[in-house]
C-alpha cells in the first residue's frame, strides 16, 4: 500500500498546515506542484491567509472522506454540509472564491460563486451596492462573468449610444446608485441630459477614481491629482458640459473639480477677459451697465 | 467652405452664450471658490445673469464698532480695514516692460477711498496731477494679496492724516464670518500681551499666557501668535482661549514676524544692530523659516525662489517677482524705524528697506528703482483712458 505522504502548506501569515497528500491534491495547483517535484518542503501560499486556508482544508478533507455514492442520502448529507460551510460573512465568502480560484479547487469555486449569485438575487438595493464594491476590490469580474453574476450595467446617452460599465464604476454617480438601490437598473439606464462625448469622459473619470486606492501615501494622491489636472484641460464648451453632467449625475468629486477649474480660470482676470473666454459680450441693460460701472469705479482722495 | 466656417462660428457663439445660462446654484458653487471682494465684483461685471446671481459682498467692515480698551477709559476705538492689491493689465496688453502695481486701499468712509503705502501707514495725499479722477477697477487684473487692520481712536478723522492715533503698535489679526455677523479680533496690547475682542464683548481682554508677543496672523482658518523668542502658538478662540504650542523657540535674532507665502506659513527673524547713536534699532540681516509641524520647529529656508516677502508695519504679505518687471525674487521688503541716510522725511519710501537673501545685501528702497517703482509712482498704464491705446 502506498504510504500517504504528508504535505505541508504555509499560509501568507506564516502558519504551517500539515495534511495528507490525498487531501492536498483536491487542489489542482498543489497537484501540479507535487508532480513537478516542488513539494518536498513546505509549499508557500502567499495569497491565502491562515484563516481561509484552514477553511479550505476543512472543505477538502470533508469531500475526500465522503464517498461519492449512488445513494442520494449521502449526497444530500454532503450538500447540507456544503450549505452550512458557506454560511459565512461576505468578505470571507469572497476570500474563499479567490482561494478556490488560485488553488484550482473547482467544486469549491462552483459552490462559492453559486452562493454569491443566489445571494444577489435576494438582495436589497443597499447590499447590492456593497457587493459590487467588494467584487471590484478583489478583481473578481471575470469569475463573476462565468457564473452569470452581472457586474456590469448599461447606460444610454442622449444621442442613443450604449455604454457598458462596471457597476462599481457607475456607482460613483449618486443618481445611478439610487437607481440600483431602487432596482431600476436592470435594463439600460437612459441619461437624456448627457451626450455620448461627455458620458465617455465621465466614465473615464469614474473608472480612474474607483481604480485608484485612496491611500494615506501622498504619492498616490498626488498622482491622482495630476491626472485630474490633465483631465480638465479641455475647451470651455466641454468644461461647461462636464459641470452640468457632474451635477445631474451627482458625482461630487467631479463637480468640485470642474467648479474649482472654472474658479481658477476666472481668478484675477478682468471682466472683459472672462467674457472673451466664456461668453460673447455682455448683455447688460443700460441700468445694469450703470450699476456695474458704479461698483467698479472708486474715487481716490 | 464659407458656409462651414460660418456654421462653426455660430456653433462657437452659441456654445459660449450658454455660460450666461449656467444654472444659478452651479454659478454659486464657482463663486464660493472665489473668496475675495474683487473676484466676486469681477464675476458680477461679466454679464446680466451673473450680475443677478452673484451676491455683492459688502466691502467695508460690517460696522465701525467702538471697542473700549481694558483700562476702563472711555475713549473708543474703531477698526480700520485696508486691502492690499496687485493691479495688472489684462493679458492682451502685457509686455515684458510693463509690470504690476502694488497698492493698499482704505475705504472706511464710503465713496472716499485712500491710497496708502503698502508697507507703511503713509497715505499718498498728493496724487499725481493727471491721476484718473475715477479709477475703474474693471479695466485691470486685480489680485488681493492681503488685508490689514488698524485700530484707531474714534475721534480721529479718517481723511488725510497718518494714523498717529493708533493705540497699539502691534498687529491686529481679524476674522469674521462672511455675513459679518460674528467676528474675532486679536491684537498685541501695549504690555506685549495678546488681547482679544469678540462680537458681543464690551472690552478687550488680555490673554496672559503669551507675554512679549511679536506678531500675529490669521492663516488657514486659525490665529497664530509668535513671541520674541520664536515660540509659536495657535490661539483657539473660546472662553477662555486655548493656546497650543506649534513651534519651539529659535536661537538668535531680535524681532519675529509671521508671513504667508504660497499657501505656507513662514517666519522671518530680523537681526538688529545698534544704530550709530546706539539708540535706534537697525535691521542688518534676516533669516527665513518654514514650519515643520510634526517636529514642532522652524526650519531655515535658504532661498525664496520667485517669491518676495513684504514685512509692513501693520501687515505682512507676499507676491511673485515675475509680476513686476525688473524684480528678482528671493528678497524681503521691510519697514524699519531706523531712517536710512538718504531718506527724505514723509517720502513714499521712507523707512522702507529691501534685503536680498542671496547675497545678504540690504539698503533703502529709494536706492533700488526697479523695486521702488513697484509701490510708487503709479505706472504709466494707469493714466491711459482707453486700454486699447497702449
């Protein structure tokens, strides 16, 4: 009889886990490592914490021990065990998905992703928004796609173009976030006040801001600030449209950015210079013109 | 082809016209970010709808309020406000030989404004003969560099005389809410201590924890005070006011001043020397420091780059050298009660010196025409009626 070898796994936080080879090879990744002869010492798993690794090992052990019987009773018992196994908080569930994917444990990946897909169907608006943020944070879009977990939604511009956007990105707009919460976002969301040219820019802005972690480190924030400064280097007509769009879509950071840009363009200029940049000429009535003249003219003694 | 350019012109015109239709609440979001009186005035002067939307901020102080001093005598004081402005030409008329003009304006009595030397309290009584009778601010680019507050006796007539009536030789720092309803004023009492006056108070109240105070400033929403050793505190307004240490003393130097430059708080340490008669204080050199908040200390700054610091009698401010033609940065304009040998009494430049950080040279402002013309006389472009003539 072949002796069952012991495999040692080391979690990202340095804890060592010993398990029988027959259990370890539930993971395709570890199986390949053993076949390639890389498993003589402890196998480091830098992507998996001890908390998650413990759970994964628990799952693998149970599935190895339970014979895949013809008898439904045994299979039902296993199904019930599985159902209990995934009764964990959302963050742990997502970590299990990531671990299952990394370790190549197909049955665990199926189980966890299906659980998330079922959860979303039952969820309230608020919870949906949180789930999408978690998916974005852990870059799980591809996996979710396989399991038909919708991570994108459709926006339609005033000139009829469709934009396919990650939910987490679209949620930068409070207006759209409320629609998701109210479950009005299942079909395409029409945005009659925003042209495709402007919507494309707004989406670009939201993408960048969702993808950049708001770090304590000034370096990251400085880089984002520099990106923002470039973003608003547009002609005044586009700037105007961006302000209106940011207001309509309720994207506070974009509204702040565009209004600050206009203020900076105005500061220290003469009224005539401002008119040249933004308008044609003034349209004051004679009374208004007189009032403006009075406000601007001082007599020095 | 012509139809194309015409239609593009129309498009440009119509897109430009849209700005006058910017919804009021969005225009106000922009206006909120322009917080000086002149910027708002400018915004109001652009077009009809903006004129209607943007509120005009009252320029004079909310009230000339009587403040009774702490020793209980019955004369009252009032607070006079002056604004330091940098005037320039619109971009289309800028040339390398044309520089901006630095002025200080006082308008305590409505419709009667005075030009004051930006660094001192010297009023320019004799305006040049062809100085415009009415000065139109909308023709110029106006940047507000700072505000100056001076306490004056109530009976002192505001027109004409230099303010010998000011009780406190030291600085006044002032803050009021934008509607003028609430305000706080800090000043340096004759005893050298800090004194505070708040809306609703009847008298100035001294703050005992900060004796021998050299300078005050309202910066970044807070009051800062520095004593003659360089020890610097933030004064949190309350009853009682709370002082928190933000920088320890520095070694050496005589007088400390606080000045804002490019969004940062700087400290200037003035080194005095005994004058010829051994009585007057004469400034001989300056060191500049910036604040290391974490280390609670002032760290020396070797070079100011393009910036110029102005240490006036009653206020401090800074500017960018490239605004003024023929001026280099990295220097300090300062006031000194010591009279330079070639000073004329009651001259525009009396008691003002200039210090070069790079080589340590200093001298009276009157000896440096490129630097003195920043203040006086008014540049040629002020006189020209129609800007288009330049």
